């Protein structure tokens, strides 16, 4: 499969999908608190998406049973909403993908529940900064491999005497459009992918950062939930991006993100 360069009409559809995905994350924020179950969060997001004439992309995607992904603490990604109740000190990633007029918008963020430990708060902040650091460099003519190289350099710079962060290598970002997962794959670690970014390309960057080892384990019972191999916590943030003539547009940008411009020109 080759990389799809979006037409002007497709770009408008991608903007609409990205905007709604961001709105779902903004809408759910006040509901993400101690005492809430991830099933409740799932149902609220599904209802909101449906009310806006859109489709929750994860539902029934290769058999996934819910409308969003909720990944708590040591869960890296693809956590399935359940009757699990959020408690004080949890960190949770909520991953939203919606389909608007046939096109996908995909985004996620970390939520900190109540009184989170400084260590967990730092993990979440560093994962967000890793995403922002890479997004701010995206531009036409850049080689795709530079994204992962930037993220790895940033994560290595955050090592302290007590804390060492690692990048999950089993999962990656991806092209996106009419398809949920399109070419190219976007690695979050140092690599030599020489694919040249061109205006009209859309893809996600979504680094998963662990507080321990980089290795992951797939739950053999549900075949979805991915956890850290050592039980230490993981954090992830994700945006859908459009390469423009002069830089990058963050299609899933949220109003709260004051430190990340929605449009970046170089």
C-alpha cells in the first residue's frame, strides 16, 4: 500500500474529523475522576460521537468490543473499558478515534486522577513533551525517520539518577484518512526511514513512554490489552497531523494546548 496524499476536499474532511475527536476529549474531561468506571466514560463518549453524526471507529474494529480505549497505569495501549473504577492516584490514557463523513480523526491524552505521585505526573508530562517536540519539527522535505530520532533523543535527555524512561517499540504511529491505519508507519525511536514528508500527508504521532523496560505483553485472554512487561506505568499522548506547504497542522488540537500551536510554519 502506498502513502495517500490528501486532496483539498479530503483535507477538509480530515479537519472535521480531527476537530470532533478533540472535542470528545474536551467533553469527557470533567467525567474522568475517581469513582467513575471506564465503561461509563465509554458510553458518554459513544453517545456524544453519535449525537454529532459520527461513528466511533474502534467499535468492532477487528473485533474490538468498545468505542474508546482506556489504558490505566501499567496498560500501554488498547485497554478495554470495563467496570474498573478509577481511584485516586491513577493515570489513564483515553484514546478517541471518530469517523466523520468517511474520514478518521485519532487522538489521545493522559488524565491524572486526584492526588497523583510526582513520579507519575512527571512520566505523563515527559510523554507529552516528547510528542510536542516531534510535532514542532514536522515539515515538508523532512525524512520520516527524523521523528523517531527526535523522540529518542528527547527521552534519553530526561534520564536522571533515579528515573530512566523507555520508548515502546512494538507499536507505532500511522498514516490515517479514509482508513483507520494507512501507510506509513511512524516509529517513535531512532530509525533510518527515508520516506520524505510531502504536503497532504496525514499521520499520527503517538509515543508510548514507559517508566521501566520498553518491552510489552499482550493479554492472551482478550487479545487487545497491552501492558508493560515489568508492571511499571506507561504514558501516551497522540495527535493526527497534516503536513502543509510550510510546516504542519495539528488536526486534533485542543483549546487547552497553549504550548502547542495548531498551525506551525517553518
